[in-house]
């Protein structure tokens, strides 16, 4: 899911303790969600989005979690998974790290939405379409929020170097992923459809 990022220059690791063996987060929901946000910020610290404004990558998982919370989703595990959804795919983080720090439920959701980076990109994209209908409800919500945010960013700050054709193809691929998940959230699906209607027009 982390197709839209670039790594920044290496920097000093923030002194947040994530180099050490991880311990479970506190039980209070707000503490757990904030711990996941802090963890994601640390892991994505040197990454930027591919858009023309090169915004910090952490803005993306924060946008997913905010989108879900604003639509009434209050399950801490869901919001934590939204914040952590790209950490295994795009940073030096393992599913075991996620489970140790945030629990099996969160790790399982992250696992569902994580691409296998050992596969070619075309195969990863095909598998996202194939697996979409079989995801758990929380994983579908994370995936749907991810596609909404990516389409929005594709319009307001398209990835540097992406041709019009490539951007149009991304819109159609995102819809192919979302369509098998329909029925999970009418409100989020309506938001996706609104963003899809902003698909760049073909030239000529």
C-alpha cells in the first residue's frame, strides 16, 4: 500500500525507545492509539510522499485514521492498524514487532493489508484485487480509507514524474480493489466514489 513514498536522507533516530525490545502499550484506548501514532511517526521519519509537495509520509496514515474516526469508527484496534498499515511494507518493522507492541488483533489487520514486497508490482496489484472481497471488516475499512486518501492526493498533489496515463490507470485500479469490498461502509464508499469522479480527464 505504500506505493506513494520516497525515502528522505538518513537522520538520527529519535530517542523514543523503539530500538529496544518492545513492550505492550497501555490498556487505555487513547493511550494505545497515540502510542501507535508515535510508533508510525518514528518508523516513517525519513520518508516523504511522492507528491509535488513532498509532504512527510506520516501525514498519510494520520489521514487514514482521522478519516475513519470522523466517520464514527471508534475501535482502537482499527485506528491503530490504520496508523500502522504501511510500517511493515515500507519500513524496517516486522509483524512480530507490531504484535509485541500492540497486540495480535492489530498485527492481524496490518498483515491483511500488507503487500508482499518480494513479488513484482503487477502481481501485488493483482492480488489486492483478488483478496479484497475476503478481507475482514477492519481490513476492508483500512483499505478503503487508504484508497480514498490516495485518490485525493493523486488529484491535489500528483506523484512527481507520473504521466497522465499512469494516474488514470491508478484510479481504475483503485476502483477495482474497492468494488469487491462494497457493503462495508456506505459513507466511505460514497467518499471513494466522489474522489473517483475526480479522475483526470484523458488528453485530446
